[in-house]
């Protein structure tokens, strides 16, 4: 896995940037939604994401960061809500601890049209907000 990650980083390092997307999400809002609207969680997050988020004492931070990543991915594609499905974007955690964005479905098709070959992602959060940045390259 480390060799694959190093190869990806090296390939992306010299590649031209195609797009960038960023999003910030209120953690308290996501906490309320997770409790009050479980259908939202199933509609937005993959099974693997749900398992990872729910393994934390307070899952809201993890859900919020992943929701921000999905929104940032949509922005990087230049589409809004409805331009791709939320399940088209899945945030996984590599063995190194780094997040990786896995893209499929309509989002992958749109990315192909744009010439996107690599997706780079970073996640962060404070006590109040979660933030994600997605950068795409050839």
C-alpha cells in the first residue's frame, strides 16, 4: 500500500491541476441529522463509511468531514447536488492514516470527461466545523 501511495503522490506531483473543491460543514448540524434522520445517513454514506464513522465515540465529526469531502468532490467536478450521487464518493482511510477519495458512478464518468486521473483529499475539523479540500490532476 505504501508503494502505491508513493507512486500516486509522485504521479500527481508533476501533473497539472484540473480543479479544486472545498467545503465546510457544521458538526452540530450533522450530529442532529444523524440522530433525527437515519435515512439521510444511509442515502449519503456508504456502508464502509458508516461502519468507520460509527466506530467512534462521537461519530458526528467523522460524518461531517466525509460529508464535506463529498460536497468538495461535487465542486471539483463543477456540478451541484444531483450532478452525481453521494455514494459516488467514498472516503476511506489508508493504512498510513491518510484519507483517500474513491470515485465511481456518474462522478467517475464526469471525471473521465474532464481528464481527471488523480484525486487528492485532505480533511480537518475543529470542535465546531469539519472541512475538506479535494484537488484533481491529470
